[in-house]
């Protein structure tokens, strides 16, 4: 957490060094500035706003991820949709698999199964990474 606070302080300090001189020069400039300077100033302002947006989204993502040992305690093993907004999810907790029914605003425990009781499904395809998925899509498109 201290690392993140230090990052925010550094980011705000760097931003103030970059933005404050531009604001001061914009206020002292004559009203008859040429069009080119106005366009450059507008583009730089847009770039600063976009940089702030991306930096705040990145920081929000970093702060919202679970930390510590509690994050490793639960693991979603599988899940499938059984309706428009309903799902059945298998969650691993220690050596137990919990079968949960998940609906909007409600989670119900359907079953509790020992982890070793269910064999791994050999017929299920292995999850592909982005490169594998892109390659298979390109092969399928070329086959047509």
C-alpha cells in the first residue's frame, strides 16, 4: 500500500510540473494567438486528460485485486450457464469442491463433493492462449 501511495504522489508531482507552466503561459498569452498554438495546446490538454484517465484506471485495477493468502484460498474450477442469468459454478475450497447455483442477488450451495471423487475430464479441450485461438480462427477462415 505504501508503494501505491508513493506512486500516486510521484504521479501528481510529475503532472503538476508538466501542467502548471502550460497553464501559466496560457493565461499570460495575448488574445490574438495564432491558430497553430491553440491546436497544439488543445492536443496537449487532451493528451494530459487521456493520460490521467489511463493512469487512474490502472491504479484502480491494481488496488482492487485481492492480496495475500485469502486470494489463494478459493479457486473457480468450472462454471456453466443454465439460463439467461443463472450459472452453476464449481469452487475449490481446500480439499472440497462446492457446487454453487448463482443467480442475480443469490448464491445457493447445491452440493459438497470431495476433490478426489471427480476424475478430470479428458475430453475437455485445453484452454488456448490468444495466439492459439487466433491461429485456429485464421485456419478456419482459410478453409472456407
